[in-house]
């Protein structure tokens, strides 16, 4: 059954007020007709069975779906690559399971994103969450300087570096004693909660981090890690890093 992400403000008295874009998507793209059913998701872990009724939808009943979320809250901090490369970063990282994406402006960042770019990334995250049957839609923050992002510390923070003798991220993840408040994550939880471990992964731009940026990250509690002996593109490295985290924590 088709899924559609709905903003919480669109829910009114068992009705969903659809936007013009959502109406077009349901009727023209998905070819749904009056009375057809779809799954409405609020991006916060709740799903409902809904029935299309003109420019609205009737909520029929809540749906309890198997939990597809990782038992770890991953924040991806990624320096903006040139061109439209960040579109793919948002799409793939959403599919893998991040809960937040922080676009970074680093010393070697070439892209100066507009407001339209940010809105595009948020639409991509919604589409990817619908497609991959996520319970939540990742939060995409406004682009921030790398130094500012360092203050968004998690339980464990890693900065991926391309060269040197840093330990492999895979090996660092094998020891998960830092996991949250001490209790095991609840497998029935709909979304990551405070008991879940939280991890931040910082990925650099084309050309990598400057030495000064790496030093600042280390001083802020980030551990330098390697993703292997090969030099990865700025749009490939996030997928590799997040896949390693997902593999380490997936039930």
C-alpha cells in the first residue's frame, strides 16, 4: 500500500487536509481514485490507514507496523559536496536509517546552498522515508559552519579521515559499551529514545578536512576513524560509514 508523509498540522478531527502537491501526487502519480486507501505517516513514528476523499483524506484506523528503525540514533554531519551530490547523501542516508542530517560548511566546501536547496533536501528525505518504510523522517538542519556543528556532541562522535593510521570505524563499533543510559534499547520502541545510543559521524568534503579542522574535532571529543585504504568520494563515504553503523547495531 502506498505511503504518504503528512505534517502533524494537517491532521484535523479524523481528517487529513492534503496540500495541492500531495493531491497531485496521490491522484496523478500514484493514480489513486476517490475511496482508495493509503498509509499516512506523520514522520514521528505514527501510521494510519486513510481513505482518499477529494482534497482530503479520512483517517480510518491507526496501524502498528513492525519497527524498521535502528536501535541507535545516528546524526550525519556531512560537508557539502559540489553540484547536486548532497541530494544523494540525503536519499541514501535516510534509507540506511539516520535520524538527523547536518549539512556542513567546511574550509574546503565549494557549495553555498540556497533556501531552495534546503527545501529540496527535506522533500528528498520525505520521499526516501516513504520508500524505505521508515517510522520517522530524518530532521535536516540548516547548513552550519563545521566549528558550530562540533557542539552537537552525542554519546560517541567520529570524524572520518582519509589518510593516516586511525583505527577503522568497524573496529571502534565492535565495543558498544557506550550505549545510552545503561538499559538495553526497547525493541518495541517506534523511534530512538533517550535509552538508545547516539552517534555522530562527520564526513569531509572533496579534498578532505584541513589539519586545523581535524584538530578542532579531536579537541571537541571526536575520534578520528578510517573507512579503509581507498579514498572515497564525498557522496560515497557517508553511505559506507552509515552502513557500518547499521550493521553493528541492527537487530
